[in-house]
C-alpha cells in the first residue's frame, strides 16, 4: 500500500511539474520570440531603410546603394567569429529538435542550440536570405530541455517539454496557437497523446496570450480578404500545387547541394559564411527584395500585381541566396524563404494567360502557394491549413489552400522525402521514416541484455570432457577462449556427440555468428534474423574478448522493453 502511494505521489509530482514547466516555457519563449523578431526587423530597417546608413556610389551616372554589401559582409564576419571562438562544427536547428524528441535520453546540445539562435539573429539582422521561425522553433525546444535538466526539476518527459517549447515558438511567432499545437505533434513528436497535448496546448496558449498582451509584434500576414469563386480558382490552384512541388524539390536539393559544395571548397567552416555574405551583398545592391525575411514583399505580392519578370528574378535569386546561406553556414531557417518562394510561385501562376484568371484570384493563389511550398519543405500539410485559417481568418482561403497543399506534398514526398529536416537526418544515418521504435532500438546496446552464464572451454579439451560440461549446464553450445578470455571459436554438442575421444577444437563451428557489446538492438536483430541455435557470443570489438552471450529470447525481451516504453510515451 505504501509503495502504491509513493508511485501515485511520484506520478502527480511529475505531471504537475510538467504543466508548470510548460507554462513557464510558453511565457519565456513568447517574450524571447517577440524580442527576437522585433529586434531583427528593426535592425534590418535601420541598416537598409535609414537614409543616414545608406552608402551611395555614383557609377557612370548611376547611383548604386552599397549598404547591402557592407552590412551583409559585416554580418557574415560576425558569424565567422562566432564559429571560430566557440569552435562550432555545425549549426543546430529543427532537425536536431525532432531527433532529440525521439531519442530515449532526449539528447540535445543546449549550448549549441542557443548559439545557433544567436547566429541566426546576426544573419537575419544583417540581411542574409534566411528565415527566422526555424531558429525560434529550435530555441523553444532547447529551452525546454535546458529547464528539464536543472537539478531541482523532477523527472518529466523530454519529448513533451520539447514539443511545448516548439509550439510556443510557432504560436508567438505567427500569432497562431492552434498551428503551434499541430506543428509540435505533426512535425516534432509525430504522435498524439492526452498527456502531450495538455502540456503543449498550455504552452502554445500561454505564448499566444502573452504575445497579444505585450503586443510587440503583429502577426506577420494580415490583409483584407478578397471574395473569389471556387470554380474559377481550382484550375489555377492545381497549377500552383504542381509548380510549388517542383520549386520545393529544387529548393531542398539546392540547400543540400550547397552544403556539399561548401565542404568541397576545402575552407575551414569559420571562413565559408563570407561567401554567401558577399553574394547576398552584391545581389542586394540591385535586388534588395531578396534579402532578409521578405515579409513585406510577401504581403505586397498578396495585395498588389507585380511584373512577371520581376517575380521570376526574385524567385531565382531567393532560391540561390538561401541555398548558399544555409549551405555555407550563414545560419537561419528555411520556413520564411519557403513562404517567400511559394508566394512568388502563386503570383507567377496568376500571370499564366491560358488559365483565364480574373484579378480576384491573385490573393488566394499567393496564399495557397505560400502554404503549399512551405508545408512541403517542413513536412506539415495539416499545420499549413490551420495556419492559413488563423493568419487570414478566412475559412474559404483555408479550404482552397488544401488543393495545392496536398498536390505539392504528395509529389515532394514521392520524389524527395517527408521533409527537408528528415532528409538532413537521413544524411546523418538517422532514418526518421522508420519511426520512434527504430531510433530507440538503435540507441540501446545489446550488452545490457547479455548473459554471463555460458559454457567455456580451453582449446585443448577433449570431446568427452566437453560433453560432460555441456550436460552439467544443460546447454547445447559452448565457447573456446584463451587465458585472456579472447574468443577462439564456438562448439555445438551435436557436432561432437559421437566423437568422444578426440580434441574438440577440431570440431569448432566454421564462421560462427557473433555480435559486439556495442552493437545496438536493431543491428543485433538483423544479425540474428537468419541465426539458428542457442546463443551467440558478445565480444569486445577491440580485444575480441568474450563478455557474454545473447540468445534470441534476450533480443525479444529487449524489443519488448522498448515497445512497452514507446507505448507508455505515446498513450
């Protein structure tokens, strides 16, 4: 009875701590996110739209504004210094947040997480063609892990507190609490449970309330709704979906390809941000619209017709610059650039003459393009629909956006993968499409389940004595070891049963199956998939000493333990 009361108290304590932590995470992330967005935007405005900070060069009677070049290079230099001083091997983002939420121990490098947020702030403020929401998402998850690791904290589920931080970041950044809740479940946790949704909803709602009360940042996309007809919009929306899928695939492959080029340059990683910094500066001198977050440009595309050639130019250079920035280490997110690219696609489709499009359809094409392309990149189609609903306040816009969203997501899934984040992880050997079970099986070593109770022989033993030892242990298999416990071979009873007076070592099994003590459960299952027998030896990889044995029953127990743990997490 006393033990049951202790367990009940422990459960209550953990859940109360989880809810209180989620509440604090929502408050802190909301405040930080608003300050982050407001500061980055204001610095960008001061640097680029303040007449006192604009540097004009008169070249052949042409006034060229050199501010973008000076500011972008300066920002990239600061990022280079940060990499050098803090010895950063790579920046951390939403992919790391997703992976941490699926690991058994919730490993997340909090220092690099916070430094990555700082790097993104410098890049965005300096005009780099990167996004702001990805770094905020990772910051939210990192903050949750940071608080969870404090000594005074009771044990709380790491995945739920990470999801709470993520939801709070989306909620505060977009002013969209429902989208924040869905994003955390759809993209990060990838399951729904009552325990998770309670804490995540609390964090998201709190972040939204705080953002509304403080009011430092307005929701990014607010405009007057235009009435349109579904029938006349559907052909164009289909083309928007098809076009967005092509651009999304090009964009994501460009991001990855740029990273590969950066490695092949042979430069130290603390030099590479200078290349996109210089490139952004040069392009920005002529087409400043492709620098920064581009939110005002997206709103302009929604409400005002633009020249087709201009739209094609900014689409091309946004693709190029964002790929270079992310690949070469001028860090930031991919969500905002994906929104910008989607808006460009929608605006371009509006100019397609054979669709017979009327002027009322421009806003829905641009909005649908934003949703379709960005959801394809981050792998969040449901979140995108809800985000459109909350941002525009229009049920009709949200429903119309479903057409291009599902088309674009299906094509990108079949041609590229679930999302850019999943592709990043798969390139590190982490297969998110296999699910939480595979990840946790890959993180648990088999040594924990190995047994020390096995029959071992000297290599000079005779068959008669070997049979006796096997019978004494009721075993059908034994192992030859030397004086240093080094594994020499495996002996099966069936191979010596009629050969009692001969040396056993001559009858050892040819090419016996073995596993290393550092092998994970997933690897061991694959190794034993075609094994027939009682057990296999567990060896030290370096010394080849036998440290125990493992049977199929032991592996099944390990698999069952992981499955039960996952059921506990996801119920």
